[in-house]
C-alpha cells in the first residue's frame, strides 16, 4: 500500500470508530423512525371507535364491504347490537342495508359523519350490487348486458403547473444546501481537530523524515473525505430503503403515493450536476479547515481557528436561503462563480434552469482549479505549519509556515 493510502486508511479508521461518527450517522434515522412511530400511534388512537359497522343479511355484500378492515367491521349482526356499540363508543356508526322489492336501501346511523372516501366506497359497492339486481329483474340477454356494461373512456393529459414546478425546485435546493451546511459545520471542526491533535509532536518529525509532508497531508484529506463520503452513502442507502418501504407501509402509503411524482423529481434534481458542486465544495472546505487546524498550537484552539471557514459556510448558507427564490438575481449570478460560495449558489441556478451550459462549465472549472490548487498549496507548506510550536497567532504562524516550506 502507498504512503498516502496508509495515512488515509488510519485516518478513516480512527474517525469511523469514534462514537461521535456513529451518533451522527444514526441520529437522522432514529428521528425518522420516531416520527413514523408517533404518526402511526396518532393515527391508531381511536382507530377502533372510528369504524363503521355493516348490518345486512346479505353475506356476499357484507364481505365485499369489509375489504378495508381498518374502517369497516361486521361483528355486529343486528341494529340493536350496533346501536349499543355506538353508545359505548366502540364504533362511530353503522350502515344498515336492506333489500325490498329488488331495491337496496342503506341508512347510516352514527355520531360522526362518513368520510368522503367511505361514502365513495359504499356507493360503488351498493351501485354494483343494485345493477346486478336490475339486470336480473329486467331479464336481459347476455348481449344486452354486454351493451349496458360499456363504459366511457377517460384520458388524462396533465401539464405540471408552474406552482408544482416551483415546489420541486424549492424543495430540491433547500435539501441540498441544508445537507451541505450540516456536513460542513460538522466536518470543518472535525478536520481541524484531527490536524491540530498532531501539531508540534515528535511523532510528526519522525513521520516527515520517512515520507514527504505533502503526501501525508493528502492522506489526511483523503481519509476525512472518505469519512464524509461514507456518511453520505449511508444516507443515500437509507433514503433508498425508505423510498422502497414508504409505499408499502400503512402509515406512509397514502402520503407517498399522493406525492410520488414530486419526490421523483426532487431525487432527479439532487442527483444532477449540483451534486458535483457539493462534493467539490466539501473537499475545498475540508482543505481550508485543515489549514486552520495546522495554524494553532493547542488542539483545544482548533474550534476557534476554524471560525473564518465557518463564517464563509454561514455566508453561503444564509445567502442561499435569502436569494434562493430569485436565481436570476445579479448577486446569485456573481457568487455562483466564486470558489467556496459557488457550491451554494450555482446548484440553485442549475435546479432552476437559469444557468447556461457555458456558465456552468466556467464556474465548475474555477471551482475544480481552486480545489486542487488550494490542496496542492497547503500540502506544499504543510511541513512548515505542522512542526511549529510557538504560539504567535494564526497570521504570523501562516507567514512563518510559508517561509519554512
């Protein structure tokens, strides 16, 4: 294994074995599970006393009406039993169905109104049954029955409204910048702490005598990025699992099916070129955080040293929130070409479709050059920075590190 690979592996192993990483990865899924659990319990409370009892002598009709066992029950055989159940608050009402002179009559008695869905289901089943009775009474031939069974055709050609398109764009860029902000806030401090913990130690002198400081730095950055990538991949896998389970779970089936088209479009936006900006932005900020960590003397000062990087993150995040609804704003256009900030602002324009191909290419080239340029530069002066032990301030430490390189 190469020297860079060894450093990368050790950095990665040390970070992922920490309890903080496990908590960081698991906490969103715990939150989602708790949310689903609370929603399920809330929907289950009073579920039994929200049922409608079916009272009829027609066993076939009773069976057909009981297809949805969450809202319908058939355990009450008579109106008297059903009335008592309503008084005891075991059910919200009952539907009594009778057949007189080849005609069905249904009467609902209860303390709560039937929902629109319940009315629709009951009427569909009763209409179907009544049609069978009508055919039998009219003594129609098979051909006549076939003619009566002809149904009109309805085609839907839906054009997505502007409001729906705006909702997709808003949700997409909000998710993107929130995820990026969360990752940067977390790993900016973690990277600085990782670098600062080795500051001025004898072991670093020994390591740098056996391998170039530049390669050691690349291994450190690579290890931290692999940790971030691992967390993102776990979230993607977890999101895919939720996406596949949501239409199968009772607590989320209806909501998911009603919004599936919107969810699919949001996922498509998240998987576009915007993701490249997020990845490059994370690498760029990780390198900047490493530089900040290398400038301090004591590990406990690492958090303080990362403040410049955190300020840039907050400017990008809150600026994107402020201008996210107006991607054509001149401020958004300018900031989408500035390294560090372009990772927040160009995805807004890409999702909105207001950035031309040439603009995206130019912005991406600037970001790529800045990312690799800063990485190479910090790697070049890393030895001079990390071996300093004098507490002379961040700026003076940086100037001295440049001279020592």
